C-alpha cells in the first residue's frame, strides 16, 4: 500500500510539472502573437515639422504587416516616411508608404519574409508639416499582421499639438543688452569718475600753489620795500 501511495504521488507531481510547463509555453506563444503598435506624441508651431515614430512590441516571429494612420488633414501634412530599425535589421525586408491613401490617412506596409525581426523596435518614422493651430490624434485602423494567426494585442494612438502662443511675445520683447556692452558702460562710468576726481585734485593743487606764490610774492615785495 505504501508503494502504491508513492507511485500515485509521483504521478501527481509529474502531471503538475507537465501542466505548469504547458501553461508557461502557451503564455509565451500568446505574448509573442500579441503585437502592440504605439505612435509617439510631439508638438510644435505652424510652419515647423515633427517626426512621429511607430513602435512595435511582441514583434518576434512576424513576417510583416500594414496599418492606416488617421489624423486631421487641416493640421498635418505627411511629407516623408521611412522604415525603422525593426524592419531594416531584418535580412529580407521591403516597405511601402502611401502618404495620400485617403483624406487624413496614411498607409504603411512592411515585409520581413524570413520572420527574423527583433521582439521590439521602430517600424517606421513619419515626418509631418504642421499647418495650423490645434491638437490631433494619430489613430490606427485596419491593422493587418502576417502570418494570419498572429494577432494584434493593442494599438496605442499618438498625438500632435500645434500652438504658436508666445510667438508675438517673443517678437515684442526688447532685446537684452549684451553683457559686453554693459561692461563697456561700467568702464566708461569709472573712467569719467576718475577723470572728475583728478580734475578736482588738480584744481586744489593749482589753488594751493597760487596761494603759496601769493604769500611768497607779498613777502618779497615787503622785504624789497625796506
């Protein structure tokens, strides 16, 4: 009976270990298949440009994908897009971008046929011209990932804020005098003060000499009289 009990305990331990290993492996697979896309945030003034990164996590094992990025066309104009390190580091890669896919839409596609991408990194970088004041979200739609059984876990929107507040204030501010100019003014003032002091001392010396000369002259005149 003791031997039977030992056998049953061993079976329970083996089954428990097998289930733990299976659950751990299954969890890793789901984590790998759950691709996460994230768009960064930025801000600027009308007339400037911003560069938005599209980053991916849990990308290991993917063979490519595509997405639409939606934005306010009155505020943003996409002028350039290029693949990021996640795509470029793959041995066999291709990418395509359509900056005018639809009104306020950009389409980006990439292929990494050997499924040799890193687990995370930048998929692409998109440069926008900033057109006017306001805030626009950068939202993902129509996300497709290859292979077909690779799911998308999450898509996090980005944001661009455009505001030229403070431009008039900067233009109207009086320029500060350079420190060098201030030093020159201080040196000039010190020299003026020194010259004034020297003039006063010179006048005192002249007055003293005049007084001494006057006294000497009086004594000479008096002695000459007698």
